[in-house]
C-alpha cells in the first residue's frame, strides 16, 4: 500500500517491464484528478469564488488532450455541492480510477478535511513504476502551488513530497499559480507554469501505474492531514463540530423528513432556502477562521476533543428518549465547556406547534450547556432563524469555545510566578457575551510556534 504521500511498492527488481493490471487507455477514467480547497461563497451567488481554479483546470485539460492519446476525459474536478458525508458516485469513481492526483496547494487546502480524505483515498491505491528498473518510490501525486504555504504549515504526512518546481523560477515560488494568473505582467510565466504542470502530469501518468481502487473507498478514507498531538501546532487548530440531529431512518414523532438525510450530518434545518447541510456550512466557516473542521455525529461517549468543540442541536431529537438521555448525560458530564448552536427555522411548517414544547425540553435536558451558551452568544441558543444569521453567530460561538479550551489547556505556573494569560474582554453587558480574543495576539502566538 502507498503512504499518504502517494508512494507505493517498488518494482520487482527483475529488470522486466511491469505491465499494468488495468489498461492505460481506460476510457472510463480521467487522466488526472484535481483536488482543491473551495473558497467560501459570498452569499450573492453572482461570482464563482473558484473561477480561477476552473480556468486552470480547463487549460490543463486542453494541454493533456494534445499531449496524449488518452480516450477518456483529460481530467476531473468536483464542482458539485457535497451533501454531508455523501460523495457523488462520479467523484468516487474518478478518484478510484484516475492515473494522477494533482493537489492544489494553498493555505486552505491543508485545513480541509475533505481534501485530506481525497488524498487519503488516492494514497490507498498501490503504485509501481512501469519500468521496474526506475529508481525511487513510485508516486502518482503531482502537486501544484496555487498560493504559497509556509513549510511549517504542511502536514507531516506530505512534507517529503516535492511541490516546488525549480525550473519555474522565483516568481512561481513566491506567488504561486494564482498570483501569476492575476497579474497581467506575469501572464507568460503563468502559461509556462501550466504547460510544465501538464507535461509533468503526463510524464507521471506514463511512467507510474496506480492500480484501480474501491469506488466507495472515499467514504472510509482517512484524513491524512489530520492533526496529531505532535503536529497540531504546525498544521493548524482543530474544531470538532458535533451534530446532534435526527436522520431519515430515525425521524422524531411528527417530524417532516424533508430536512434530513441518511445521517445526522446531513441535517439541513433551513431547507428549502439553503441547499446545503448545516455541517458543511459550519465546516466552511471553520476553515475561514483557520480551523481544521472535524465533523461528526454527536456522541457523548467520544471523550474530550483535541481542541474546541461546537454542538449543533436539532431540538427535534429531544422527542427521542435515547437521544434525550445521551444529551442529558453530556450536560451533566465534566467535559470542557462546549459551544452550542440551536438552529430553529420559523418558516418550517412543523415549527409552530412544537416550538415552545421543544424549547422547554431543551432547557430541562441541557440546563448547564444552555446557561454557558447564553454567556457565549445568546442568539445562538435562543434559536437561529436562518442560514445568514447562522453565518454571523457561529464565529462568536467558536471564539468563545476556543477561549474556554485555551483556559483549560493553559498550564498553571508555580506559586508566586505569573505568566501572561489568554483573556476575554466583555463588551455587550446586556447579552453577557464575551468578546472574541485579540487576533493580533493569536497570530503572534502562532508565529512563535516552530
């Protein structure tokens, strides 16, 4: 099996040419798979924030069509809306059968759990050189620099992968493909870089065989960028997003199924105004705040997170005795303070008759968490009416949860010795809501990390 960096087994060493187990001209597979971190939408929908990535993809496809006789699609780039943990069959098939994996390096890329899982799924496919005498470990990974990433921010699993192409010069290393594309004066540098990248993709596709994988493997693929206790300080902060919600196979009494999917993380309380699961929206917001989102179904037995945690609560689950019991145990546990957000769509036809009953049930089941939630951000636990308000509320809750996590993680100095501590300063006394931490201080802390 290959490593997270995409390396596979060496050749047999016999000197014989290794024939691929799958036809190199597989018409059902794209030549390359472009893996990239999406930019968050601005809400207007008028401009595609990933427009420049799409242009790069089209230019690579055009080059590869001219450079190869590949009968299939030149490339694959996912442009669909991902629904929770449900991945499109086309994406899974392309990732399982493409010849080359092209990760587009950017600061957002390595805090994206979705990108980490795409790399993990490709890396699970064994690779070998077509020429068994070719030295080195075979790899079907061809990285490209979209925008510069400090080496200390690269996950440990990919630090040995060569992503700087020296022949492209200092401008590519300094600006990346995005910077070259945006500046008219560097247009020739951009065109040279794209042509070189296409040539590199073809060279790797012709010289390395990556065996076909499981088309459903993405659903269980590991996030190879995931922070560990030894890498957390260099790869970014982790935010656990736990979703306590119903699902289609476990609907509460009297609940319409339109707002649910196969699992809790597919919950979309703002249907039909929003077409995206709330967990996906929350993950995008977390990434914009430079957190690595760890999205999961709520599990009160999971233990403390390796960072701050936010719980997204669907009040309807409180009609289920098992869910109600689990949430009650969570509330009475000695786990660290957790941010709480309670979406409540007033345009939901089921809301009118159930609102007061379920609000009272939440107060009775989670009195401690709701009391702390009011300290963090009162509107978050009162009932967030729509996805735009959710976009505004969640960052406040995340900042509060991070402050509580840091206070607990802060080692106490010996008696008589002081140390500068992380502080929260209250601004809105009416809501009793702490103000977020000072951004400059946080950036200084991160800059001092190795």
